[in-house]
């Protein structure tokens, strides 16, 4: 098993952008509003695996609120890395989900009108509340995959 120093070294060699926010969270249509990924194979099941796109589900709807309640300046366009110093709660691996096809179970629930209510993150009280709601959404997606 590779050490964390070895993982960092390998990551530097492979490239990758790391956890970040693209665009302006207060005016999302201003720059790079649409990005796409065609997932041709299932993502690795190992949560620590490299090599697939991971996203923070629900953050698009809660990002402006998160930065407001955190007292941090919101990203105003381009590429903004999430850092251990300013965003330790957001870079928690438990919040991030590999991009994959919609699970059959999700499609079945959708067709029966049984999907859970939208995430509470955009209206949560405080930074911890936003992160708690995002954590719940990520756990919900992982449960649907199984």
C-alpha cells in the first residue's frame, strides 16, 4: 500500500485538478456553465481510488449560501482550488461521489415518484448545516448505487 507521500507524488505526476470550484458561484452562467463527462465504464468502487471524476453532489445549489455563511469570498470565475486552510469541511472525501450512470434503482424510484425531497443544503443554517446536508445527499447517492 502506498503512503500518502507516495500518493501525492503520483498525483503530481498524473496531473489532475484536485477539488475545486469552476466559475462564479454568484453568477453561474457567466463562465464555463456547462461541462460534461461521458462515463464509459463504472467508476472504481474503492473510495480512495484515483482516475475518475468526483463531484460534490448538491453543492451547485448551495455554493453561494455556503460562502456567505462561511464568511469567505465566493469564487468569482475561473478555477478556484478548495484548500485545507479555507475549506477543510468541503474537501472531506466522504462528501465526494464518483460520477457514474444513474443507478437503475434511482430510475425505478423516479418513475414511481418516490425520490426523496431535494437537499436542504441551500437553506441550511450555518456552514456546519450546509456540510451536514451535503453529507446526507452523498450518503443517499451511495445507498442508491448499492
